[in-house]
């Protein structure tokens, strides 16, 4: 009986008490809804009851802590089908009988010799039929809903009857107590009697990545003090998110690693004519290898056997490894994954496969697809035999192909494809996207593991958006259109059987989006002049040339301004632009067509769910593949997906759902207790984290949820220097969680705090959903910093900024100092024979040393570094601090209104004359900093000081003449800014 007890307790909330349990067999049931009767009078030939007829009766008691009323009920439970629970004894509640005044259980001894006996008739103990007659609580007709069961367990039957009688007596007492009260009776049964259950798609279809990757508090309804918002919707959202996380964590056995390689190639209508091995496999070509393929007809699918065995239509599964390497983080990985550099999954996207006019209107030919697939398998060389094409989808010039290792081929199922045109009239296939969605179910590598591994959904999109620089807005709208129209039709099992369901590309565990095109990508460009782009790319003295240009990249701008690709990530780009190349005299020194501005038009972006861990290993172009005016791009990923038991996941999710279902009906009985409501964060400093915790306990008997809300709808929940974790949570009865408050002042928040009083006080509101609010007072003492100020303010400081009693404790406006003492301290220290350390302003600095220097600037203390025998790390830290201080200024040293004039200067004399237009603080800082830079350039060990000057200028010009890259005005040439600075330092 202990097993049945545990199975019943797993169904109950902590506010309920199990009184008695009895195993029975269903004999007769009167269905209230359909007024039909079910009868079972025969046992199988082996004498054992069938699981479908087994019922477990449980007497449950509930005592309300507020009204002190106690009520009881009889639950009728049955076993879930084995296919749903993995063979474990998991119950579901079939019927609930409240124990009221007219509730009754009629007992009759079963006739001996009938087929319902559990043991042979020659050794049969007393056995009984019991008929449960519900009371009239539901207003139904007498006899409706009765249930007849059979049992031979007399001992447990007596206990059950005794407990029912006791609870019926209590009910009569409750009737007298309730005469003057309005509490609803048996309200606690709502979670057990409601029809609520996990959605049929829960755990089958991943949540939308755009939704699930938002902080949960951002998804809740607008609310404030005195205006709670939609608490019912909020509690459901918090509950479902909590169930999803808890069920996955409880069922996770480890992680399974996939090596995925993605490639995108705009082929400009060409057929394959070069070796694609480096792009396809990621392995560098041999030094003496030819990069040219034989004529196309020799590598067509019909003759591929001359190069390697045709793998298209054959499949020989490699023997599956039964050994597992356990990596850090409890990751299940087959032995071959790390030793084999070839990908498990190869996904390739092609654009402009066919540029013919007729193909734009109607095309069903697969000739070009076959030719490129053949070239891909040829590029795999001897490894081709281990791969097979899983799926492909073509829309005129766009083609996406997914190729997998034979050993993993059975693991990829539920393959769906989708296309959407975005070309002429928004329909034709010269622009648009193709997509493939697959389900990956990890194989079980451990012998003896009785698991049903859960699936992971992977989606791959290959797109081709509008062309030309001026079509930026059209590219953004194309992306939004494809996001809506690229859908997949799945079959989901519901109450009526398999039903079709449309899902989007974002309903995935991982989404990869790639693309490219003739004068386009995804066709985003660089918002700089052609001259600037080419000159910066060609310069070996521009230290951060890619970063400089990518600052003006249209795709990154679209993400920053939330116009397109919001939530996507992209690896740092370290390769030359991939568009547009040409041949012959019409090219520059790097091979770019002189009529088309170079741009990174071919890109790979990704978005993953919190359950997926992704590491990008590479992001490269392949400039030696020159058959097209684009260069192909490839990206390698290690993707660790959850290796979890699907049956355990679903069983846990159902259990948790029952435990916290219908909180909106019970949460007025909740009680949260805060350990303290006053928190002192102490001194908080610029770029230095400080944390405090608050203990929060649910002292009630039912689950509840909380969220933090602002004082009013227009206000923020917390100031930007303070972080709260978690912002919302589900808390079970008696559960304790710790809320962490972290103070961290970054550049943005420092610009405000430097102008505010040092003593900070904030009131946080912790709202119990469907309950009361708790107010938490947070205090802190901000330590002013010289960073994130204006130059005009720094020159009015009477001393170290930390000594200010208030933000207004400044020198008179007409009596400032010449230049900020903090800038001068840094410059003077570095000019003391420490300016020629290798890597100055370029090599990374030790952050602990930078923090020490920063604190000395704020407090006025001497730098704790001797002037002789200085560690080389120290000058690097001083250089980094100077750059950071200048870059942190609210306004750049050179006001943005003067930038266009600066780049028009044609001589040193003109440049010096322009200083008269600079504000006084800017002039002094400019002269001090440029004099120092001139000093270190002249003292350079380089053969040509001018070379170092150009490198230093490329670092300082974007800082001293910083602009707003998202401004609607045309950007000012970074090349011109550098040249202006060179007039002063070279």
C-alpha cells in the first residue's frame, strides 16, 4: 500500500492531508455527463485485474488556516497509460466525491465464486462491493454519478470508512459555523476538479524564441502600486514558465553535443567550377592542391561515382558507439565528436542559383541543385560516404540543403520545409527565403539506460533580401515579412487525434538565419562613403579597421534600433567584406569591383532558447573560391542540447501543473514573509558590483507568485544602477528563496548619479499576485567618479571628485581650472619615461590595475606604482584608462557640430586655426592629449614615426571626435577625422 500512498501524495498539494488509501477494481460506473453505465464483471484468464479497471480510492482532508474549517473528499484515481509515464506508477484523478451530509458508501459482501475474486475461490478472503453515492452538492439527481467498486482488502476498507464518517461529522459542524459566514465550501477542490491540464503542445512545440528570451518581467502586464494589472494572466505566465524550467531540470540527464557547420554562398548564377573543400568541411586546402574542378558535366550527379561513391540514394548506418565520454558539465558525448573535425550537421544556403528571366516566374528544375549538391559531396572527399542529404528546398535562386552523418541520420525526424517570396510584387522568387526545420532526438549511448530522449527543434533559414544601399528600410520590411510567412505545418496529437498546426520559424530551440546576394546579403551595407571603406580596408595602419567600419554596418544598426533581427546574435567579424569582387582592370588592390562598395553582405546569425548552449568556433570567408562576385562564408558551432527523458519530463510537468494550477482562485489565501524591508547597500562605486540578499518565505499552505512593480506606470521598477534577481518567482508552501539586489554603476547610470545627491534611497514594491504589496526601502551612498562627466564640469571641480559634498559643490563658472586634473595626471604619469611600452593603447589591460588607477583619480590619492622598475602591465593600464576616460565623457572632446568642419581642413595651419572654434575646455584637453600622442609617436622605435602616428590616430580619432552612429544625418568620414588628428600628432 505504500506505493499507492506515494502515488496519491504526488497528486496532492501541501495543504491537503492523505487519510486513507484503498486499492479497488471498477465494477460499475454511472456517467453523469452521458447518463450511461459501465459494467465490468469478468477478470482476464490469469486472474489479475486489468490496469484500465484498477481504481485507487483516497480519503483527503483539507483544513483552512483562515476559517479553521476542515473538509473531506474521496478521490477516485486510476493509472495513467504506460505510454505516458514510462512504466512508473503515475495516477490521475478521475472522480472527486465531496464528503457532505448526504454522501454515503454502501457495502455489500461479494458473492463467492464470481469471476471478480482476486484470489482462487478455494482460498478466497472476504470480499466486498462498495457503492459510492455522492451528495447533492452539485444539484444532480439522486443516484447520478454513483460508482461501484470491488475490494478484498478488508483492513484498509475499515480505515477508509472510519475516516469518511469522521469527516462527515466535521462537515455537520462546519454547517453550523458557516451559517454566519460566506466562505464557499470545497473551494480547495477546484484544482482537482477543473478540466485544466497541460496544453497538448506543451513540451512538443518549443516556445517562440522572441518571447522566451525576453526577461519574464517584461512579458507581464503593465502594473504599478494601486494598479495591479492583469493578475490572472500574470500568474498563468509565471506558472507556465516555472513548470517549463522545473520539468526540464528534473528530467535532464546531461547534454548531447552537435557539431554544426553553416555556409552561405551567393553563386551569381554560376555552376560549380572550383574545389569547395575548405568551405564545406572547414579544412584548409593543401598548399599544392588545385582549386579548380574538372568541367561541370564531369561532376554532375550522373558521374559523381568517378570521384567518390554516390551517397545520394544510399544509406548505410555506421555502427553506433556504445561508449560515452563524460565532459565537464555532465555532457553526454560520443567518443568521435571531439576527435572528428567534420561536422555532424552541414547546412548550406545558396543564393542566385538561377538568374534566368524565366526562372523568376516559374521553375521546377533541379539541375542546378543537383550540380551544387554533387560539388558539395565531392568536396567532402573520402568522408562523403559517411554523409547523406537529409533535406533540401529551393525557391528559384534560393536553395538550402541539410546534410547529416549517416550515424545520426535516424536521429533527425519531423523534417519540414517552407518558402516565401519577397521579390517582385512580394511574391516572385528572386528575393525571399527558404527554410528547413528538423527535430533532433539524441541517441542513448549508455547501455542499460531505459530512456525516451526528448527532442530538440532546429530551424535553418536562408534568405535573400532587397539590394542596394538605399533599400535599407525595404530590407527591414522584407525580414519582418519573412518572419511572418515562413511557417511549418506540424501534426500534433490532440483529443481528436492528429491535427495540423502551423508553427513559425521562431518556435524552435535554435534558429539559424543566413543569407547573401549579389549586391546584398541579407543585403545590409556599410553607411560610409566608398572611399572611406576602401581606404580603411587597405590600410595596415588602421588598428581596428573592421570594428571601425562595422560601427556603421546597416545590419547592426537594424538590430540596435529594433528594426530587424532583434534578439539575434552574430560572432565578431574578422574577415574582409565578402561583396563585391571582380576580375581584370576594374578592381582595386584587394580585388573589389571599383563600381560597387565593399560590404559584409553574407552573414550568419543565430538565436537559441535558454535550454541550448551554443559556442561559435569560427566565422570566416573563403577568398580563394573566386567563381562568384561574392565570397562564401562559413560558421562552425558546438551546440549542446539537453539530453532529457521525455516521459519523466511530461510526468513532472503534469505533477507541477496540478500543484500550482488555478492559483488565481486560491492566491487570496497566500502569505509571504520578508526577512527585512530595509536594505543598506553601503558605498557603491563606478564599475564595481555590490550585492545584498533578502530572504523571502511562503508561510501559507498554497503556492503563490510575486513580481516587482513600479510606483506608477510611467516609472521604472528599479533605477538603472540597481538589479533585482529574480524579478518574479513562483514559491511553493514553506519554500524559501533569496532575492539578490546588486548595485552596479555603468557609464549610462553614472551620467545621472554624478549630478544627483550622494545619498540614494529607492522604494521597491514586491507585489504578491492576487495578494498584498510589500515595500522594500533600499539605501546607498554613491561615490562620485570623474568618469561619465562633461569636460565643462570636470574643470570646475574644487578637488578630487569624491570629496564633493553635493553635485553643486563646484568652482564658480568664471574661475575654472585650465584642464581636468584627472586627464593631466594620466598624461603626466605616462610621459615620465613610460610611454614607449610595446602595445600601448592596443594590448588588453589588466582590469584590476585599471580599477586601482580609476580609484586614485576619484579620490586624489597617489598612484601606488613606483616610477622606476614598473611592471609593463601598468603603462598599458594607464593607456586604457585614458582612452576610457575620454570615451566616457557625456560629450566628446570635439563637439559633434564641428566634425564636418574638422574633416575639411587641408593643412596643419588650417587645423590649428579651427581650434579657435573649440570650447575652452576642449581646446586645453585637445592640446594636452595630442601633445602627449605626438611625444610617444616621435619616440617610437618604429622605422617610421608616421606609421605609429597613423595607428594611434586610428585609435583616438573615433574617441576624441565621437559621433552618434544612429543619427539620421550622414556620418562624418572616420578617415577625415583621423587625418585631422594627424595634423597635430605626426
